[in-house]
C-alpha cells in the first residue's frame, strides 16, 4: 500500500469516535493535556485547512454544512490521497518548506493520534489498519525529536519494543498508551 492510500484508512475510525461524542463529554480531559474534548476538536478543525493546503491539491476550504470536524478531515483525506501530494517540498503556510512526505505523515498522525485521544477521553475503543500504524510509527520515529523541539510532542513515554505499533507511536508523541481520564 502506498502513502496516498493510507490517509483514507486513518479517517473512518476517528470519524466514528467523533460522531459518538455526547455533549456531556465535551469538557472531559484528553491525553493531549492542553485540551479537553471540545478544545481538541477545535484544534483539529483549526489545523485542518493548513494540512489540506499543504497537499497542494486542496484549497483548504470545506464544503458548506455538516459537522466542521468531519468536513476538515474530508479535506485532509482528499488532498493527501493524490499520489503527487507526497512528492517534493511543501509548506504549511509559513516560509519554511519541508518534505511533502513528512507533512503527509503529519496529516495522518493528526487524524490517528487525536482520534485515539478522543476515544480515550470518551471511553471508546478504536483501532486502525496495521499497515497504516506500522507506516505511522516509522514516520513518527523519524521526526519525534523535531516534534519535541517544536513542542508538538511531550517527553517520550517508554513503551516496550514488543508493544503494538500504535502504543509505540503514542509513546514517541509523549502519550501513555494506558492513559485513562482518571489520571
């Protein structure tokens, strides 16, 4: 499976979690410690246009109507589903260009990691395709130090090498794979 096919595997589990969030869960804490559930949804909606535009195959403007998070995820998936989106250099709107593959992996990571955050915060189970998770673990491992320098990731949480790829990837982003809202 090629990179441009993986983003479509990331979205459905995250969207299923998001659709099941009840209004009384919007103030629940998340593993992404700076946000409660509503704050994390707002964060995802805020960054969606930049991630979509970075693909160079989307203007980042969602279609009208519907759920804002769902519309943003649709834009990101559409933009990064184009094979050419993964080639060359791109930007997230600032002056610094980065490899498109790195930004595409970040887009997938945003959908998966924050989908996991929302699932944990709301007591839901979520899972993704193993090929997608292996790819994402490899990509996050390459950029984890940069992510910490940019304060996008917390301090690495030690996770056994024998743990599933999702758990190991979460540890690299500073998340405890066994996090519960009671922590």
